[in-house]
C-alpha cells in the first residue's frame, strides 16, 4: 500500500517554500500567507479549518472541485492520457463544441497548456499571416510571462525597467475615468482613443513598415478592469484591418461567460476578432488553453506541435466545464449576480468618498479606490 503523505506544519511549509521556491514567486498574502488545504465550490479552507469566500482565484470557473469536472478527469485519466499526436475523440468533440460558441469564421483550434502559450501562438499566427512584426498593444496591458509576451506587456516591461522594443507600439488605455481622454472632459473619448491607434499605424507606415496585429483584452483585467467606451473596438479593428493587420482578442481572463451577457467579452463590442486566445476558465484549474482562428490564418502556419495540448484528459475536463456552464446556467447567473453587485456598489458610492468609480461586466467588477 502507498505510504500516507506526510503532513507538514504551517511553519515547515512556509520555511520549505522559502528554501526551495524562487523568491520572485509571490504569495497572495506575503505577511501572513494562507495555507489552503482543500476547496469546494466557492470556498477555500485553511489548515486550521477556517472557511474563506474565494474572491481571488481566477481559474476556478465553475467552482472548486466541481464533482462533474473531477469525475470526467478521473474517468479519462484511468482510461488514457497521452501526447496529442494520436487521433482521439475527445479532442475532435471538444474542438467542435468550442467552435459552436464562436462566430462562423473562427473555426480552427490549436490546443496548448496555458494562456501564455496561447498568446504566444496568437502572436506567431499573426506574423505568419501578415509577414510583418510590429504590434500595437494598450498601456498597462499584460499578456503573459513568456519572453516575447513580456515585450508586449507594458505593465511588465515598465515594472522590470526593460527597454521597449522598436516593434512594440503602445496606445493609451481607453480608460474614461482615469485615462488621457475622460468622460465629460472631451466630446467623444471613444473616437479620441481610437484615433490614437490610427495615428500609430500611420507613423509606422511612414517608417516603411506595417502593423502585424492589434492585441487587447476586450475587458482589460490586470490594469484595473477597464471597460471600453462604445464603438472603440469597432473603430480600432477597422483601422487595423484597412492597413493589412489582424485583430487579436485575449480572452484568457474574460471568456466563457464570466462577463454575464455574452459567452465572450468581445461580443459586447459587436466585433469579430481574427484570432482568439482562451485560457484560465476553460479547465477549471486544469492547465489547458486554446487558440481559435480562421482557416485562412491557420493555414499559413507551416508547422506546430504541443506535446500535451489537446490531450484526452484535458479535453474531457474542458467538455465537463462546458457541461456545467450550460446545465447550471452560469452565464445568466453571472449576469444577475453581477448586476446585484454593481447596483449595490453604485447605491453606496455617494456615501463613501474613498470610492471613486464602480464598473465592470458580469462577475468582473472593480471598485476604484481614490
């Protein structure tokens, strides 16, 4: 029989982490870190049995340890887990189900293991299709921890004091509360922000180059949950495409109904991206991600392989997550619960001078502290 796992004390766990884990790997609460030993649905439990409502974890999309998801993963793991180079029903069925949630032109899947890998592949696809290098991203954006993604993530390369690459072009974040063009201060903040992207494109062309892609989250997350003004993405996508570039939607944080009204955040803006990257929510904590694009763009990539991307266990888990979202009507739940939160925060806003703004969509809601 297997040996019973050793249970470490809190102090032992903390000391061993300090000894063996990189110092740059930060804990959520550095002064008094929580030692979480189990979880169920929306709750976390520490080593003393204390229960916490989990408002931090951004991968547990349908609740911690959801029995349907756990069962699907266990069943498939007991049957087969292998590299993705073999035919398997799970990959084919899961790809079909994901594609059915998207506009018709987004019809080809590439499976990988993380949101960073997905955004890296999105970048590669855009360059393969356009035969260009230059990228437009938004101020304070974050798109992943791979080297080339740090280079297009102003939130990170500024913090790390890295020199911005000459092929990276940073447009102002379309924040109408704190940003360059604010609601009530300029006639049309949306037009002012989108015209800035147009100007960047023209400046790049004046240098004899072209834009490969514009990349953004349809609802910016890492920089404080920024909701874009009406028509902003429509205008930006039009400028980029008129000049031969493609449009990338980073849905790693925002996909699969988290924003309530729609299954994908880009649908709020009445636009259709050319490439969509999906990550965190799709595996409910299982490491998996997907890039979905058009056949025309996909066919320009000469070769691609991922050892574990799309393996049978991951796809079984992914399908179980889709089952739960549908069967438990979680998208409409995110809409109704999110509205309750927004209405409640807005009701108390006038009575609390430290609250500057409340915004968001579905269950992605920030309260701006001033």
